[in-house]
C-alpha cells in the first residue's frame, strides 16, 4: 500500500535529500509552523499577553523577523550601513509591538525576511565562513542549524500561546 505524505511536512519529503535540502526543509517547516500559529487571529488576540513575560504571538513573529535579517543578510551579505545587533536590549525590543502594527504587516515582513534569507543562503556554500562579532567565525551550515533551533523554539512558544488563546495546538 502506497503511503501519502502531507506536503506541508517538508522534512519528511527531504528525508533522502542532501544536507542543504534537509537543513532548508527543517528551517522552512518551523517558519511555516510559526505563521500557522497566527492564522485566523485578530490583531488584539495576537498581541495579547498570556504569560508573565512580554512574549506574544505577534511579538514572536516580529522578533524572528529581526533574527532572520540579522543572521542572513546582515551577517552573510551586508550592505553599507548594516549593523549586526548583539545587545540584550535589541533582542528584548524586537518583541515589542508598535500600537499600529498588524498581524498582516508582521506576517508580510517575516515572509519577506525569510525570502531574503533563503536567497542569501542559496548563494553561498554551506562551508562559507564569516566573522561574527561574538563567536569569532561561523559557517552558513552553523547558521542554518542555529536558525532551525531558534525558530523551532519560538514556534513552540507560539504553539503554547495559541493554545492559551483559543485551544488550537499542533504543528499543522
């Protein structure tokens, strides 16, 4: 009997792919999980604080947008004026929502940042190494693994926040 695999499960589809395909599919899967956590929510629900920290569903997307920009274009393909953000204040501020920010705008900004990240990563070899202001040197391979970890961790936070919001939970 032939099994049907859900095409949204990219890592399953890439199970026999090369290293880049596997890394990229896991990162894209977790990016998609994060976005699915916002599907159908109002701006107010996405911005609602449900835990003692300032973490919100909308804030998670805003934060990961900054993280995408920081690790891919700013570090790997910087343009004049780009500054790699390293401070704790920058990280905390990246979760803070402006009064006029909407879920639609935050999602669109995240999707643009992810598309740019994919383009930058696709243009470089996995062994490509760049200087990092805190770590010395990092390879694209290391950045991809780090971004899988970072995005998956925050997608898990988003899953919990979504469950607290309306009971919805799960990766799909």
